[in-house]
């Protein structure tokens, strides 16, 4: 006589399978996220190496970013294309925002086709897709301090000029490119850019990869680093424009954002800071993050 499973035995087997699934599914999800993070780290490293190739051909000067009146902007992913020849490196599966998508009180500005004639323009899905990795313009967007100088007017528009690599005090500590939630200017600048289109909770672990961003550095190496979020301007029209991203390790802030701590930056280039004088890069970071500008900087929770 054949013996079948009893109902109790079947229920026990089902319960065991359910328990195993509950244990393994998060592990699989973490493994998948780790694989994506590794791919992103490889991409940001390749972009950083591409910058070093560019510098070798341009008298030791880092890439510039500029706009031409009435024609649009030329960004670093365009000036570096001859050295990278791969637009896909600038995108991550963890950042799928596209131009025109609703973000807070506004819409994402990631139209990569607004470019003067003669410069590389992404095609297909990439034409309106927000780029995942930004260039280090410095602590405050347009103020300079890192791999470009302060933004200034020129005869045909606006330009943020490159700097000489010999001016970098700590090549192993100055970031070159990294993860961001930015729009068309695509920079990791702490104020006004890196978290511009971040729409999640004000919680460090809710950031991409649980708050561990990928960065490449001027000397060519790349690594993941813990980052923390801060609220700088809670009244920003697009909330992310009022957020600040900083390395979790405060001791590296100056070297991370400044090619030279004593190098001059122009905080007056930033919206709402028009009355501020020029000051050393390191001082600008310290004054801002300590609330010395009269604006409280509130750290996020973990």
C-alpha cells in the first residue's frame, strides 16, 4: 500500500520552503545590488582614467565646461568622448531619471541634446537620460575649487575653466568623478548639485547603495566611500537643491573638494550668496558646514 504525505507533512515542507525563501531572497537582492555597485565603480574608474588621458593631451589641464549663448552647453562627458568612446559608462542602472520627469516642485532637466553644433550628442534613450556620474567642480557649484575654476563670463557665454594638475596638493584625495543625482550640469558639487533630484527620505542609508557612493580620484584610483546628507535650504523649490552631500569622514573634506585648501573660490557665484567675498576653499567649507553663513546645516539620520 502506497503511503502519501499527510497534510501536516506538506504544511511543514511548505513552511520550511517559506523560511528558506525569506532568508535567501534578501541575500540574493544584496548580491544583485553589490554586482551593480561593482559595475558602477568600474565605470567611474574608467571615466577617471579617461580624464587623465585628456589631461595628457591638453598641457596638463583638466576638462572645461562651458555654454554658448543661445546654443546650449558643452559638458565634460562630451569633451572627454574622444578618450572614452563609450557613452554608456556615464549611466548607472541605479539612476533611471529622465528629462522632464516630475521631481519635487519641478521637473528634471537632463536634455543632453541642447548642445552647440560640432560637439558630441548622445542619441536614442541616452539623449534624455540623466547621467549617473558627475565631475568635481568643487564644494559649491560654480564657485570653483576642485578640477575647475569659478564660472565666469566670456565673449560667447559662460565658462568654468580647467586647472593645471600640478596645482593639486593631494591627488590621492581629490575626487574626480562620482555618483550623483544631478541634472544637466552633472557635477558632484556638494551645494546645489549632487543631490538635486534625490527624492527619497532624508536618511543616509536611503541614498544610492545604502549611502556608499563610488568615486574616482585624480591619481587614477577609485573606491566606494560612505557619504552623509545634510539639509542646507529646506525652502528650496526642488527639495534636492537644498540638500548637501559630504563624505562621512569629516577629516577629508578639504582634500576631497579642494585642489588646494588655500586656493580662492567665489561663493558669490552661488544662488543666494551674491554678497559673500572670495575666500580660501577650505575656509568656505568650514564656514558653510558650521552654519557660519547664518543658514543652519542639519545632518540627516542614518
